[in-house]
C-alpha cells in the first residue's frame, strides 16, 4: 500500500507566522502599495520633465524666456479703505470703482461689504507688462490668497493677455513659507524673478532681480508722525525713469544677450542667470565705493541692500577712506567724510545711484544722483529703512 503525503497549501513557516499572529498578506499589500507609489511618483516626475522640456523648446523657438513677478509691493499696493489716513481720504473720490476686470487708470476701489479695498498700480506697470510680454512668458507668484490675487491681477491685465492661468498663490502651496520655482513650467536656467523681498527666494537668488518695495499708502509706509506716504504727499514714483522702467531696461539687456545671433545655435545651453550675473559684474567694475556708516543703523554692511547691490555690480566696497576710493556713497553733506571727498575731488553720490544702476544693469550718470538732490528723488533714510527691514 502506497502512502500519500498531504502537502500543506501554505508553506510551513507561513502557517507558523499565521498562528503566531503575523499578517503576511498585510505586509505584502503594503509592499505592493509602496512599489506602486514609487512608480507613480516616477511617472509624475517623468511627465513634469517632459512638460518642462516641451515648454522650454517652445519658448526658445519663439525667443522667449520666463519672468516670475511678485504682486503686492512689486506691481501694486493695496490697503483696506478703513486704514486710510485722514490726509488720504481724497483718494476715494479719485479712485475708479470696479467689480471685475480692470480700468483705464491706476487707482481702483472695490466696494466690497466685507472688505472694501483700495488698489494703486505702480507707475509704468502697464507699459512694463506690455513690453515684457514680447520677451517673456510671465507668471504671478504671490503670498496672497487666490481669490484676492485673481481679482487684482486683472487690474493691469483685464483680458488675461499676460498671465492667463499662470498665477501661483499660497493656496497652491499650503504650508510653504518660501517661494520656489517648482510650480513654474520651464527650466530654471531661463527664469528671471522680480520681487521686492529677496528673502522669499532662498534657493533662487541667482534668478532674482530685487526691486525696491512700492509703498503708496500710509498703512504700509508710515512708522511715525514724521513719515508721510506718497499718497499723503500727493506724489508718486517717476513713471518714465522709475523702478519698473529701469527693471525693464535690465531685462531687455539679458534677453538680447541670451538670444544674441552668435549664440543662437547653443540656446538650449543658455543660462539667463549667468548672463544677468555677468552683465551686473561689469557695471561698476573698477569702482571703489566708500560707505558712510551713519545710515547703517548699527547693522553690518552685509545686511544692507545697497552694499549687497554694489558687490553684485562688481564694485569694491569700503568703510575706510583712502586714495583708492573712487566714489563716496553718503546721504549727508555735513560730515567730515563729505568734506574729505570734496577736498580730494571724489565723486559723491546718494544710494539711489547704486539702486538705479542695479535695476537697469548699466552705470547711471553720477550727476543725476548728487547728494544735494537725494531728498528731491525720494526720502533716502526712509528708503534705506524699508530696504533693510521690509514690512511684508
């Protein structure tokens, strides 16, 4: 008689694990889910890469780069109507009331019952966007919520000709305190950024053009009774020779260099960041700038934006007087440093000269930025404070 051996349906060690309380099926399912998740992530990354490559090829073929623009304090400023000072109430009569879309002016009022709002476009913003649109595919990247961003973005772009759906807000990146180019479709080497707050871009400083914050209303700019807003003084930034006009000049230089005919065969390897850096380094090359510490407010030079800008423009910066100094950067003529400079026949300029040269990527005429004219251009002590200590 033959003996038949009964073969268990599960391996013996599986039976042991099963009786000991271990769930091998659950472990296997979890392992399979992890594999699927990794494959899905890899697939998504491949899709994103293909999309970026396609977008890059499309833009380069049309001789366009990518420009990422901050919204508040870069292109405009807004304030709750209830925050207007008594000297600013006249703005309510001058503002154009809007519900949706844009208008012909630069000052707009939203008569929302929950949050009535006043918005002031930065001078030259419409001309800036129109000119930049020929050279760049543009994004808005803001820390504001999406409802607000979509509403005010239509003021300079009522038909969506410039930004379309390319508006990135805090709602698309919950929990992210800093900004990143992850949401921008395109290679980082062809992206430039214009933002008033350089600290928001810790990983993309080479892409950044740091613009002076636009503060029109007292609710943002006033820190004491002696500091009046643009609106209270009934003045504004210069439109034809102001911040955005100079930024546009710099962008045009980078664009021309990137698409220079001699480099066209290597467009895929072009780098707007490197071009921007090289253009800047030549602007003040050979200059030795002396900075008066009287307006550093106790902070180290490396923390003061004017010092940072001068370094990026290729200048050597010094806190000591000497024969090597070529220009003096000061705001007060009633100092021993200013007297020394006049005796030694050194150039004296106010800090606006550095800022203007930084934005336009060219050396601006020193005669346009004499110390005597500092207060006529804007209140520099206020500008220095806002650059060093942004109120975002």
